């Protein structure tokens, strides 16, 4: 059992242990108003009130100075981070959110120290905030995971706004990066919103991070065809195309000797990596038409079907396939259907 602490001023009940010392003194002084019986008592009360008020005013001034100092620290840090955000090309809303988080963290710490200057017991307050933060963390763990992943993406920068990337099976151009999700516009003009947690945990293929990219257009020719002739036919398609880099120039290489074809690849480098998909589709069609005009065979799978007479039925065979009786027909097999 906690014992009552006697009041330093007679006739005044001790205050609760949770009250701050300065506020206790002011409260005790105000409570003494009802005990004034003479002018001397009034002067004593005024003196005590003045002392307590000056003490509280000093603490209040110190708390205000603490808040002003931390406000200045926030202002300096915000000014220092602004050019960093501009150089890193962070989205404006993400930069504003980071600034707001910095403001709450710095000013919140300053407010806690100011309350400590006023005499408040901030240990219990911090413990309560810790318990509340822990409960909030369990309740919003997915949101916090996306937030942390968003911070990682903004810091590591595996892609930027405008890049063409392949993430989580989706290919398109990055339009927006926030602290919760990444938005991609696909080639079908569909907006795909991917949570940053999925972005951070999956493989990211950035097709436009480099200044140029190589496109491989694969095709096959029959074994009887001349490889050099196919190479000359396909390379002629790239002549005069300013969208392709001259160095290194286009080439055609043999990639595989497959079961029914010799596989080759037309390789060329693009000056603008953002045109990879349309140019690749264009050259696939042009290669097919060029090989057809040159009379170069492009093999495709063949399947042969051999059907023999079935000895059990002895049904006649038309052409290369055995014919069964039509539905509703009264025709019977040679053995009279006794098999």
C-alpha cells in the first residue's frame, strides 16, 4: 500500500502522485484561498502564488525554447532534403509524405522534451505510445510492409518513372511510384497497381535502364537451305533503318541445330529502348515475308497418320483412314456381328 505524503503547506491535502511538482504547487496555492482570514494571510498567499507562478513560467519558457529549437532543426533538415529529392527524382507526393513524417518525428520528440521540462512524467507516456504503436503495427502489418518496401524502392531505385519494366508478370511503363504501390501502364493502356511488397519480393526486369538495348528476332530454316543466303536476305532488311544503331551493327547468328530446323537470330541494337516491342513485332513479320520471297523454306511440324485394317471387324477402308458404319446404318460386319 502506498503511503500518503504529507503536504508541505499545512491544511492542504497532498496531491495525487501523477501530478507534476509545479502544478502541485499552483494547485495548493489556489486551494489556500479559502483559508485567508486576514491581510497577512492574503500577503502570504500572494507571495507563495508569485513564487509558484514564476517557477511555472520559467519551466514554460524553457519548454517553448525546446519546441522552437526542434522547429528550427526540422526547418533546416527539410531545406537540406529538398535538393536531394529533386536529384533522386522522387514523386512529389512521396517527397511530401516523407517531409510530413520528418516533421512529426522531429516536432514530436521536441514536444516530449518540452513536457519533460514542464515536469510531466514522460516515461509513462512513452510506454503508452509504445503499446499503442505495437497494436497498430499488428493491425496494419501489410500497410507497413508496403510502406517499408516503398522506402526501399525509392532508395535503391531499380526503376524510375517512365521506365519500361516487367514486374510480377506485368510489362509496361512506370507512371507513378508511391510509398504504398507502383502503377504501370501496359501496352493495352491498362493501369496495373502493384503493392510495393510484391514489387520488392519479385524479379524486376528493366528494359530501359540502359541507353540502348538489343533485340533478338529468332527464326528457323530447313536443313537443305543455305545459311549464308538466309543471312544475306535477312540482313538486307536492316539497311537504312535509322532506328537501329550502326555500332554494333546488325548480324545474324546460328543459335541451335534443332530436330527439324536450323535456328537463327537476327540481332540489332536500338537507339531508343522504348521502341523495343513495336520494332520487334515489325521485324518478325518482315523476316517471314523476306524468306518467303527468297524461296527459303521455314519448316514446321509434320505429322503422318498410318491406319491399318482392323482384323476384328474387317470394315472397309476409304483412302488412308478407316471408316466405321454411320449412325443408324443397318450394315453389319462380315462376321454377322457375332464377334
